[in-house]
C-alpha cells in the first residue's frame, strides 16, 4: 500500500474531548451506520444532557444531514461556531457534510480554514480524507486511506470514520485493480472489514477474487450480495457457470453440478449454459436410474429422493415424470393390497398428475373408486381407459369394459351399460373377453 497508514503527519494534534456517556456513544454509532430511527430515539434521550457541550449542535447537524435536511445541518453548525469558535470539530464537521452533500467549494473552504486555525488534528485529518474521496474527478483512494488512517493512528476511537475508511480502501483497490490484483484484494478486504454495508466494496472484492481464480470466495461474496438485495443475478449466473467449468477441470464433479444448477436458477438458458447442460442431463439420467433400481426393491423413500434430485437437475423431463407416475402406482398397489383404499386412490391420482396418459394408473383409480362406492367416479375413469385404448389400438389385459358396465349398472344406467358391452362385441369380435361380455349382457337383458 505504499506509504499509506505510516502514521500521522508532523505537527498533528490530539482529538478534542468527547462525552463518555454510553447513550452518546451509541448515538454516534447509529449516525455513522445510518440507522435513522435508532439515532432519532437516542437523540431524544441525550439532547438535554448538561455536559454535552458543543457536541449537541454537531450531533444535531449530522442527524439533520442523515434526514436529508442540509439547511438544518448548516444552521446547527453555525450554532456550534457560536458555542465554541475554538473547536476544530466545527470546521471538520462542516467540511465533511459539505463534501458528502456535493458542495465541494464549501467543503474545501471549511477545510482550509480549519487547518489554518487548528493544524492537523484527528478531526481535521478525517475531514481532509473525506474530501479526498468524495471530490468528483479526483476521488483519491490512496490519499484518502493515508489521511484517514493517520487520523485513526492519532485517535483509535475517532467517530464518524469507518464508512469513509471503507470507501477509501475501495477506491484504492479500484486504482490498483488493473495492474496489482493481490494488492487490490488486500485493500478491498479492508474496505469490507470496515463496513459490510459497503455493497460496492463487497462486489469489487468478489470481482477481484474471480480474477485471482478464487472462485469459491468470489461466489460466496456474490451470493451474500444477492441475499442483501443487490441486483447482480446476471453476473453471478455467468460466474457460477465459469466456476462450474473450473470445478470440472479439477475433477470436482459434485461442486461443478452445484455451480451449473445455480447458474440456471439465476437465468442462464441451456444454450448459455453450454457444457453445463450435458453435465446436468447426465446427472439427472443417473439419478433416474437409481430411482428405478430403488423401486424394484420397493425402497420408496430412496426412489423419491433420487427422483427429486433428477427433477432438480433436469426439470420436467418426460423420463422423470414417467418414473414418478410409476412410483405412485407401485405405492398405490401396496396400499390397495393392504386394504388402505383411500390412500391407494390418492396415489393413483398423483400418478395421473405426472402422466395423464397412463392407462394403468387410470384403470387402478377406477378400481379404487369402485371399492369406495364412488360409482360415478369409477365409471368416468374406466370410460376414459376404454376410449383411449381403442383410439390407440391397445388391447387391455383386464376386462375394463365389464367393470365399466358394472359401475354404470349400479347407477341404474342399464342402457348405457348395455351399450358398452355391445360395443365391445361389435368392435372386438375376437377379443379375449367375448364370452364373459355376452354372459353379462344376457344377465342385463334378463333384468
């Protein structure tokens, strides 16, 4: 960092005494951190303290500035000049608030007069450092760091300096970033250490980590910024993809998968994801295969876990939906065999949500509804099975049309039931269940 932070300049003076009241200290911290509501509450408690002295109008000035009222801030500073024209904090506060309010001629004039009157006190050094980092076109990070660290060296407890130190180190890191990555990282880390609220410093540090191939640290920083509401989704998506590629080259496949997943979550398309697409597809296929093996052993929990993983890796894949439907059917059959018919019905309905075209699931749903005495629901399910099978020219292994006719008969729809049976005889004269169909038809005709 060159000669920054080597100590206060020659002729520097000590800080002016400050109130040691715990409430006043808390107020200073609240103003410094920008906590308006907390500062307001504390101000009502401390503003009448008898020993506050010149700190009262100066704190009032900072609080007014925090509220966005520069006129009230200026009036409070002028009051402070009257209270004690021999206190450098008046000129330091005036210069700092003017600089932060973009009134740079005023800021520099206050600073010059303060230095002429009082020399380089910690407060005046702080004000000079703040002017250095806020002045447009001249935003001097290195100079700001030198001045502010000199002020801290003289008075380690100097208030109203941490956010400015953070910004000075950020600017210095930016100045170094083009040619001295490691030095820039050191400065950016200091900036973040002084203030986690400096989102620009955190983002810059993340960028520098990525340049230095410190992918994990960079991504972690960016994720923290996203959580804090900084809109950098596109940047994090691209970096996550790049981190995934690096992890692949290092044979860290699990880590690569995590990065590719995150890149997709943050908006990268399959085309933009490139290599990551093939990785995620392959992982999804392997998870689906493990789920299939688990179903064979009737290990439903493992099957669900693997299918969840497959869905996360490759959402809405037909293979995964088919396996989920199959899993629900298998679980439903177990429930049905254990006479847990209501549970079985729910499983068959879930199966159809994953695969609406599953004739097996719909046929079993009809059986469960029939068992529960829901004849209309059963006949509706079986109607769909019979019609779809004929449309697809599929021969059903079960006599679903007989079950359908029975369900219709139980609803006193004998004419419709006879029609179902006659259709089977007309459309499938060589079918396996012709004789059983004729017998049921004769029974109905006898009724």
